[in-house]
C-alpha cells in the first residue's frame, strides 16, 4: 500500500539496551526524500526534550527524555519517555 505522506519505521536502543520502535511520517525522522528505491536503513533523528541528567553506578551519563515534545511522537508501545545515554543526543 502506498502512503502519502510516506510512513517509515525508526528505532533506537535505550540505556538498558531495549529496542524502542517508532512508526510515523517520514518527515518526523528525516529531511531526506526516501522511497522504495532508497537504501535502508537510513540515519535519522527523533526530536526530544531532556527532562533530567545524572550519572549511574557505572559512571555513564544518562538523560531522561520525552519525545512527546515537540512532535508528539510515541513508540509502538505507546511510550514517550525514555532513558538514553547522553552520547545518543546531539
């Protein structure tokens, strides 16, 4: 089925190594034009807001983020808050 706008799947791993999956409009994750002939996977982004930062017992810098702001993006499990490594943010 052809969707307009194109729908894509994006994923990242949280600080516990759990895969977080998102399905939404292509424009949420990339400014590039993708189609069936594009090579996959492609790099992308999920805009988010940092809620808190701290170091864990392994001295990793962690960040609690929300994807609910600014774009209202939720994972396929209905989640919008995650703990990620600070190195995953730009």
